[in-house]
């Protein structure tokens, strides 16, 4: 078991960390874009989750018609998350070849891009470890939360049986789904229970894989920009005590600057390529998280006196915000690392150069200041966006509670 979790240690080779969590999750589901053709298990998981989404939405709408608000919200919140996960499955299949090419290009930049300086290797290693650990956190908590939900009906039935063995047991399913009555009785109930429980794990692993793929990409793009920063410092370091560069030194410096600009343009192009493929996924993720937050606020307005119910939907809100944080932090890493390259370049003794090299450096600074973003229609994922969401959510909740 520990062999599969080697990426949690800090002393492993760089290749162990590279997309470790997304690869583990997506290979289990059959959606890892590199390697074998589309596995049969990917279609099976898509059908399983489709059935789960349809039956869960039907159950939530039925509870709304019966004005059972608490049960409706408890059903529709995970149903919305599962529906977005279904969309992620479709888009992962749609852009399967594009994501595979992107992954190969990124791997080539990191492992075969001439990043041979010890400082550059340390930057790559640090970002890879960070990405693996951050991605593993929501995957592991989601897995244990889903397991708790799946075991809850069994534990309740066990406690009731211990208290009164003669009392007929009332069996419930882990999630509220509309199922034919024949499947909710003997001898099919165990299979129905296992099927409903498994739909939760499909959602968890697709979330861990698809969203982890996004954050891992952003972390490695940030590390590539930081390696360029180190490269810029390194090429000017020998001239720290100079008053002026010779023509030969200017020519050598220009060649090194051109190499940095070529690599910078390649990073910009790859980032734009990836952002376009993930635009719908990112937008859908923010919309679904917004709906979960909205359901939570509505719950506080309607059943806020129920402390257990309020705690449940506060937990949903925290989970939604945690998912948003992965996207927002990834977007911030990409933008700030590019802007930092302009600061590092401006701090170098570039005034020693001839006018031709100065113009190249100024263009590099201007290009770096126009940082690439992970923007989608209507917003750009960043920590500023996340802070605004937190502020707005807190204000609405405080405003709603003031009327109770």
C-alpha cells in the first residue's frame, strides 16, 4: 500500500510526484488520457454515475414537491456535484488526445528542457511535492467522508438491533435515490446498496483526478516560470561587478536571453492551450459550488433553528469552498510566477548591456507583466476571487440570520 503513496514523502525522485494523484484517480476510473485506448471501465463508470445522477435528482425534486426542504437540499447538493462530475467525464473524453499531448509537452519541458541547475531542480521538486500533497488532501477526505456516509445506515441498523433484537429493522440507502421498490427489498437490496454506495466513490475519484489534473498543471507552470527566474539571475550573476559589457559578452547574453524568451513563449502557449480545454470544467465547477452555497444559505433561512441541519449545510459550504480554493490557488500560482519574472528581470544589472540587448530585456519584462491567466467567461480563478466569494457568502449568511 505504501508503494502507491510514495508521493507523500519528500525524498522520492521527481518522476514519482509528476501527476501522481490525478494519474492514480483517473486510471482507477479509466479516464487517464495517456497510454492505452479508452478502457471499458470508463464507459461503465459513466453509466453508473448517470443512473445515480438521474435517480438522485428525481428524488430531490420529489422531496421539493412534498415540501420536505431539508431532505430536498440534502439530496440536491450531492446530486449537483455528481452532475458536474458527469460533465467532467464527458469533457475528459472529448479532450482526451489534447490533454495527452499537453501532458507530454509539459513533461518534456520539465525533464528534458535543460533545467540542470541545482536551484532549478530544487524548485521543480518543491512544487511537485506541494502539488501531490495538496491534491491528496481533498481526495483522501472525500474518500473517508463517502465511506462514512456508506457505513452510516449499517451502523444505525446495528445499533437499533442491539437495543431491541425483536424490532423490525428499517434499512436505508447511503444516498437518497429513486429506485424501483423491487430493488429495495430482498434479495436485491444488498446489490442496490452497493451500487448506490459506489456512485459516491465514482464522484470522489473523478473529482480527485480531474481537479487534481488542473492544479498539478498550474503548479508545474509556476515552477517553470520560477526556473526562468533562476535562469535570469544566473546569466547576470557573473557580471555583478562589471561597469560595462564587451561586445562579445553582449552577444553571449543575447543568446541566453533569446533562449529564455523562447521557453517563456512556449509556457504561454501551453497555458493558453490548457485553459481553453478546461474552461467549461472550471466554469461548471464554480457554478455548482455556487449552487451548493446557495442551498446552504436557503437552508439557514428556512430551517436555521435546526442546529444539526445548519451544521450539515455549513459543512457543504466548507466543502464547496475547499474545491474552489484548489482552482483559485492554481490560477494565482500561474499569474504571480509570471509577474515575478518581470520583477526579477528588472532587478538584474541589465543597464550594463548595449541598446539592442536592453530592448530585448524590456520586451521580456513587458511580456511577463501581461501574465497568463486561467480565466474563464465572467471571472478569473485567483485568491482574490476566492476572498470575494468568502466575503460575499459571509455577508449574505449574516444578513439572513439577522431576520430570524
